[in-house]
């Protein structure tokens, strides 16, 4: 309840609404300390307080509904046949004049869809209304346990401490890399130290607001072929529980359990099922990741960590009768990740809590088992890049440079790849990616505005309104990959043609200054979206993006002109100018099957 998200106020409003509507006191409801104190008192007076509530409201409550659902393997075939029969019945029942009327109405609709909408009657912001500068976030950096940099950010966190750590994967052998996502997903669920997996889950629930581990591929801000790879550890807790949370992290790092084979099997099957179930909801993301795979080294690793390759690997592991060989890989990964080598940390907390947090993090880092010798990175080129944060009046902390160990693969060469994944869906998910420029390049701002302009003024009409897809558009990622995509799309080849038409439309300059201003407003709505106290300074910690760099990018966005948009289209998005990749997830397609340039999976 204390965790402040960017929709914190809205969430509180929803929380108090029902009570207030039934004559409750909303102010009393917001006094959380009083509510928890009362609950603790009830537990103290009656140890079976919760059990009695369960007995009353669940076990002895006759008001219930039981719903059973059984999947049908032929569901999609039946649905397609039903739609075909229904359409034939409708068409057969129409007279010739009725068919003519429907045809005329269809032409009328297409004409209306092609007309530009008059938005002049709507109230609107102007670009001049946007603040020209951003407020800078004050950060302190210190070295702890000899060499580990820690970023401290004092924020009004409502009595919560947020801790993050990023550990490099540079020394990890190549063959273990695909198993990193699995390692991350099970690390906090197999037990650690004196706790088995049930006790560990209970401790995490009791002492924290959650502990998560996830793989991260972080592109460099100035070079497309340079990136950082690592694992991000994130957690939060109430001020009073900080020692317990850091003790849990210490146990997870130093004494993780990798012996629970049966429970590991359950976790693997759950993870594989979640990944498979997630494809219909995020198919356009999977298509985009696959399409960008051959454009940058970071894109290649992203496919390994979170693309269709990862889904396929997890499915294969889940079907293995003997999983011991996979389980044995976890301790090997642990040696490269769960130590103080090549690690950095960050803490967001209230100013008065930072000295206590600094001490606890220092103790945690001292407890880590350090490697006895410097490991050589597997990839041939490691680049050290420093970002310096400014000290701001906290005498406890000293300012130092945060060094990020970026890597590059000199053997990587961008190339085009077209992949079609045959899946039992009635719709398609389409992604086309183009290699452009990194974040700090002057043209990055133009391409970012261009993505919004294409989406709002061309692609939405072509792909959603005319094509019938649930959604579609263009976006520019931090990695410098320009992506066209469509979501739950009845078309595939036609959509790819629409992407090409969008480029021709932008090259011809068929947009007004008002269109450009609207695109800028849309981009700034994302740039200026609220940042929760827990995430202040996160861009600096993870990506090395300083407020000065963000301000420079902001000024470039303001300065984008019509000529720059046309030039950026010609330079990067025209066919033959930049390397691109394509991917489609969906049903069988005869046109693609006949085209030898497509790889069908």
C-alpha cells in the first residue's frame, strides 16, 4: 500500500471509493498505520483471528459459483468453419440490389477512411506549452567494499527502501548464456541458506515487497554494436525490514539451493507454460525481437534471452524426462553472477534512511564470496565507460565514477533475415526492424518524432482502420532499432506493403506542421511521463544516461523540422539504405511458402 507507482493517487482513489460510497470515512481508511495496528491487535487477542474469518466467509459461505472449462483442440477449426458457413448464409440470402447497396457503402467507407480528419475543433496543447528544461535528479555515488560503486538517490519514498544491483555476465561461457533467464526465474524460488523453498517464499512475503531477478541487455548510447549484458536484482521493503531483506539477498547470493529437483521441474513447467501463453498477448513483441536479431549484437542476445528461441528452449526443457543436466548448469552460472565482481548497486530511500541503508548494503557486499583471480571475458573486446554523478551535500557519501563494462563483437556483421513462425493462430503478428542510429546521434530525435508521425497519420489508418488489425504502428527503441509492427492482424504481406507505403508517404512530405507538432506532443507525453520515487535515477544507474544527456535530447526533439524528417526517412528507412529484418508469427501463408527468401520455422 505504501509503494508509490506513477498512478499512486488513482490507485488510492479506487481503494477508498467503495467504502466512501457506503458511508465509510475515506480519511480513516487512508491511515494505514492505524489499520495495521488494529489488525495486529486482533491477532494478538485472538491467534485464530484469520482462521475464523476464512471459516466464516469461505468455508461456511453457501454463496459460491463453480465454473469448469475444458479446452477443445479443434476450437479454431470449428470457429473458422462456423464463420465460413455464417458468411455464406448471409451472402446467399442477399438480393442483387442489396449486394449492390453493401458494395456502394463499402466504397463510401473507404473514401471516408482516406480523408484527413478535421481536429481543429478539439482543444489541444501546443509545443510551446511544454517545459523547455527538465528538473535534474540529485545523485550521490560511493565505493563500498573496496570497489563496488553504489548510487544513492534521496527521495520521499513513503517509508520504503528500494535496492537494486546489476551484475555483469561478461565472464559467462557462451554455452550457458541461453540458460540465464531460467536461472533468474528460479533463483528466489528454490530456497537459500537455512530456508527451504517454502520458508524462503514466506520470508520474502513477510519481510519484503518482492524480490526479483531478471536478465538485461543494455545498448550503448553512442555505438550500435556495443552493449552491456548482466542480471538485475530488484527489491523493496519497509524501513524497519531492511536488515532482513539484505540478509535474504546475502543468503541467495552465497548459499542458493540447487538440489530441489522435483520443485525445479515444477518451476520449469510453469515458466514454459507462461512463456507459451504470453505469445498471443505479446506476439508483436516476439516478432520485433526476432526481426532485430541480425541487426545488432545486442539484438542477437535479446532474442536468446526473451525471444522465440527462449520459448523453444523452455518448451524443450519442460518436456525432458531427466532434468538433472539442466539443474547442474545453475551452480556454474552462479559462479559468474552471484559475486561482487563487476557489480554496481543503487538505493532509493528517504534522506534520513540513507546512512542506515549505506551500512546494510556495505555489510551485504562484504559477505559476498569474491573470485580469487580475475576472469577473462569470453567476448574479445571489453570497453570501460564511466559516468560521473555530482555530489550533493551528503557528507556520508563520496563521489566517484561508475564504470560500466560494455562489450562488442568485432565478428558481428548486420544482415537481412526474414522469418515466418507457423503458429495455430487465426491472426498474424508482424515486425519489420531497421538498423538506424544510437541515442546520442543527432538524427535519433528526428526518427523518434517520425515514428509517432507515421503511426498517427498513416499506419493507424492503413493497418487498423482499413486492414482490420487490433493495432499497429512504428516505434524507435533506445538501441537505435526502428520498428514497424502490427498486432492481431488478419493480413501479413499486405501489412508489410503498408510499411513500405508509410516510408514513401514520409519521403513525399505529405504531412503538415500541425501533424509534426502533434507527433512532438505525443513523444513528449512519454518523455515527461511521471517517474515514481523508486525509479528516480534509474536511467543513470542502468543505461548511464545523465540528466545533461536527456536535456540535450530534449532540445533536439524541440528542434526537429519538416526537412529533417524527410531527410531521416531518405537516409535510414528507404529500401537499400539500412539493413532490415522481418518476422511474422501466424498461420500458414502460401505467398510466403513460395518465396525462398523466407525462413519458415
